[in-house]
C-alpha cells in the first residue's frame, strides 16, 4: 500500500494532507464485532457526559476542531471541518493541539473516515462496468453538499488503482454543489496535487466546478445537470454526510426526482443516511448536530418516490451508506 502523502493549501494558507483511501496513512478498518464494541463504549461514555466543564470548554475554544464542533451545535459541521476530522490524528499537521488529536481519534471521527471509504468504493464499484464498456464516455461526478469533494476524487483513485488505463484520455468533471466556497476551493487544489507527476492521478485532466446550491431549490439542480450534459455522461452522484442526513423528506424526494430526470439511465447515487439507533441518539445528545435519523425502510420509501431503488447498503453505527440505481 502507498505511503507517500500529497498536500494542498487551504484558503487560509494552511497546508493540509490530501486524503487518499488507498494510502496506508489514511486507510482504516474494523470488523463488525469491533465496531459494535466501540459503539457500546461510545454510548456508555456519552450517557455519563454532563454539562461541559468551563475548563474543557475553554480548551475546546483553543482547539481548531473543538471550535468547529462547538460552532456546529444545532446546525451542521461545514465541509472543511468535516474533511479535517477525516484526516486522522496522525495527519492533522504541526499546529494540532492535544484536544485536536483526541477529537480526530474519537469514535465519530473514525466512523467518518470509514464513511468516506464506503462512499468512494460504492461509487467506484457502481461506475466501473459502464466505464469499461464505453472507454471514451465522459464521466461526471456530481457532489451534493460535498465540501472539497473527497469522496469523488477517491472514487477516481480507486478506479485507476484497480483498472490502470480506465481513465486515460477521458473527459472527467467533478461538480461540487455547496453553498460554501472554501471546501471546493481546497478540492480544486487537492486535485491539482493528485494529478501532478507521480501522484495517484498523475497525467489525468480533471476539472472541478463549483455551483452554489441549497437543496431546497431542486430547480437549480436541473439547470446544473443540463449544463454538465449529465444525460449523456456516465454520472456518479454522491452526498456524503449531507442531503440524506440533514434534508427533509420533501427535499430528498425533490432532489432525487431532479437527478432521475436529468441523468442517463445507468447513473448511480451514493450517500449516507443517518441511522436511527442508540449511537446516533447518544451523538445527538453529545454534539447537538441536527441530522434527521431514519430507518432504512423509511429511506427506501423516499428513494422509491424519487424514482430510485436502494441497490446496496453498508450498515455502520451512525449511518446506512447506500448506493441507488434507477427504478
């Protein structure tokens, strides 16, 4: 497994590692039994948690990740902060505090890293067959609420790693649909680093486009799909930690309908669905992030209303990581 890490700059001038899930520096794994044990320990510790002491609250304010988590209370964690949680404690950089290290090593951060790997593999596996059948067909990766778009670029790394020449001489576009600008800006620099000589995507020409988007306005999604010529493209749509976790039933269905209407018949959608269960309930108490837990049966119903079928489900403690195909 690879060990060389590439880096890119944030808008604030900070050098961050670029996540490559095929690199030993970032790859994580656990058996179902190990995850269950970690989840039980997390629930137990969350149940003991009382009001945060003043000293700890002050320490969190002095921590980059701590400030981000506190700011997300009652709302959501922004794309760049979520990305940094997925770096792991060893890759935070020289400026990381001990509190940052502890947060990055926490069970929720570990599962966020697993979630990214799941998304990339669900995309790669869903796109590979059509990509091999049509070697010149344009690939459009649409990322809804995607921040830097790390699941999209990691799916390309996996495709190239598994099928060496599959992406050569092919038009590839990653379109990130997000209100935030910092995440997509970092994503564009990360792609430049990944496409440099001897890097994981060296020699490829991948364009990253950013479109401001609120998922309550599905009409905008239809416009972007038309602009991307998604109806002719091999299209992989992803929404990791975004639409299916924070969106209302109506928003999820309206977005899925727009995606169904504006993409080719072999398009796929992957995403994470907040899982209704004890770990999520403990997390909502501890972190007060406003996700909307659902059963997988409830999500299957929403997918069907939007014109999609749940093809594959990976069950994780905090989420169902899913791939959808058109019905």
